[in-house]
DNA sequence: TAGATTGTTAATCGATTAACAATC
DNA sequence: TAGATTGTTAATCGATTAACAATC
């Protein structure tokens, strides 16, 4: 049996499992929106696009939230997955780089729905600073440290061109954010205590191209 | 020794390796831009943010493109990785859903630099159809099949809200694309012969939140 | 030759899958 | 009780790491 510390958290959830939890949460919320009260690992797995065995294994790292022979209570499981993901507390986010992508991110309504508040927009260009985007006034880059501290920002999003990304990253780390999500097409360096995730759209397309090349090469 | 089929391709490159190849290509291109002619697995690994052992192991799946005691020729290795990724042929891309994100993607210059041509923009809304974005006139959703066939589109990008995503996905599959990149926050279902990659920005933030929660819970 | 660095092997590690006992 | 479904165990599979022989 797994030992649960008194705060209800469970130790050592594998990274691969953590990466799938948001998908489970989405599927659970979709079920709740359809007024489904109880679900099974089979149903939920189909919705989330994984195997039932993997779903049960993943959930077992969080605790025992199902009932054998019955299934899972949608509302309860959703809450527990949310707790595991640390969504009980709303995280405050700063977006750095208000170009096309930064604009799109600032206007994305999906953040608020899923536990995040964009509390500041920052850009290096004087032409952009002072403009209003998604109800927020864009602030200059040299205010970044102040913003992070005074508004208790824990996550920074980098939507700058590749050239400035590492500097912005360093500034965010210096300012004390816990995690960084970057869209800049460049490998970034962070100290071990800061969590970094990188999304590179062109890289995603290149991975698709690899499989396309396989297909055409083999005549499939 | 690995057997190389006559077309120069190598069989069975592991998925985890494929996913890292674009990063290697980026790092190589950055070196080339700095007029570096020869590199080592140590240098390249640092640039790409992986270990030298992993880099060499990954490259070994593609073939033997280095020289022992010397290192790798930057231009040659870059070319070979590009070939492995199928970038010799330019892929044509259609973007479906021209909201904030679709707009940003349409205007992203990084695609052309990295082997992709956005040849069509499609949207379901009559208010958007007919407008010009990034030099392309937005076309109606019911033209999708025609567009894919007549313009030889092999990759579809879904930037619609979650609600319409599966229908768009089905239409893309029906039209015959080889790969799909989706930004919609919903699990999509594709047949086995179609390659699907999903980017969900809010999920990325939730994964960061998980680690942040660990940190604060343990008082780190 | 001596030094450097690759490509590959073997060992370790982590993730997935399948099967089933526990239990509702 | 009989049927259903979880939570867990054990087996399989794949990915990473470390070490080093090959070789430039």
C-alpha cells in the first residue's frame, strides 16, 4: 500500500502520468457537462484516448478514488485530479512577448476556465508597451521582476522571438517564477529548481513530416 | 551493423528519438549561422539540451554521419537530419480555424524557414471567410476537401474551438491528409494511418502547476 | 603514435500492458 | 449470490545512461 502523507498528497507520481492528468480532467469535465454522475475506467479511457489499464494505473498514483464493481464518481474524481494538479490554488501568469502569439494567448479564455489568471503582459518594444490587450496594459520588460514579485506570479510564458528568449527566461528565473512555458524555437537553460516546458510549433510539424516521409517512402 | 535500405532511410527510428530530431536540427542551424564548421556530440548536446550519450545514440539510428576523433560536419549532419525528417520535400499545410491562434499561426514566419508552406486558411464563420490573413484569402469550411486534394496538402492544423474540432478532424482525414496538429483542448480520434499530435496550452500550464504544488507543499 | 571522439554494447531505469485478486 | 469493475501485481517493452572498443 502506498503511504499518503498527511496533506493528502501522494509521493512520486511519474512524469508520464502527470502529463496525462490534464487530459483526464478535461474528459471528466466533459462528462460532468453532460450530467454523467458515474463513469468507468473503460468510458473515461475512451474519452481521454488512453487504455483503461493505463488510466487505472495512473489514477492509482493519486490514491483510491473509485469503487470496485461500481466505477468513479465524476465530480469527486475531477476534484481529486484537480487537487493533485495543484489547481486548488489559482496560479498567476505573466506573458512575455506580445506579438501575434502573445496576443492570441492573452485572449485565450481557456486559461481562466482551467485555473490560471493572466495578470500581466510584458513586451520589450516601446511601440507595444502601453497598448491594451485583452483588457491589460502591456508593461515594459524592465518591470518584469517587480511584476512577478508584487503580483505573486508563479508561471511565466515566453512568446518572444528566439533571439530574446534566453534573456527573458533568465529574468523570469531571477524574479522567482516556479515554472516557465516557452514557445520560442530555441533550447532554453534553467536551473534545476525551475520547471520548464517547451512547445515548438514548427518542431511538431517536422515530427509529422517524419511519419509522412515514412508513408510515402514505403508506398503506403 | 544497421541495415540501410537502398533509399538511404533507416528502419525503426524510436518515437522518442524522432521527437528530438527537430531540436538537433535547430541547434545545427544555429551553429551554421555562427559559421561553425565542425562540432562534437558534447557541444551539440549542450546546445540541444540533452546528454552527449543520448545525442550519439539518437544520431546512430539515422546512420554514421560523424568521424571518430573528429566530430560532426555541421552542414552535412544538418542535411542528413533534414533528410531523415523528410524535409527534402516541402510539405503543404492548411490551417483550419482563423481566430486569434489561427491568425498567429498564419503569420508565423518560422514555418517557411523550416520546410512548410501554409497554402490555405479555412474557417467556418461567414464573417471570417473572404478576409485576407497573412496574404491568403480565408476560405469556407465546405471547400476543405477540394483544397486538400487540389493543392496537395499533407498536413492539417486545427485551431478551432474544442466543440468543432472532431468534425474538422474527420473532414481532414476524409480529405486525405497524412498528419494533423491540433491545438483544440479535446482528445481527437483518428484512424491508425493518420498521425496526430496535440498541443494544449492550458494542459501545459497544469503540468507546471503540478510541480509548483509539489514545491510549495514540501516547503522547497 | 597519442589524444580525441564516435558508434555501439550492456546495464539500468522507467513506462506500459495484461491479468487477476479484491471487493463493491 | 453473481456480475462488474477497481487497484495492484508481474511481465513486457522501450528509453536512457554509462562505459568502452573502434578508429580518426
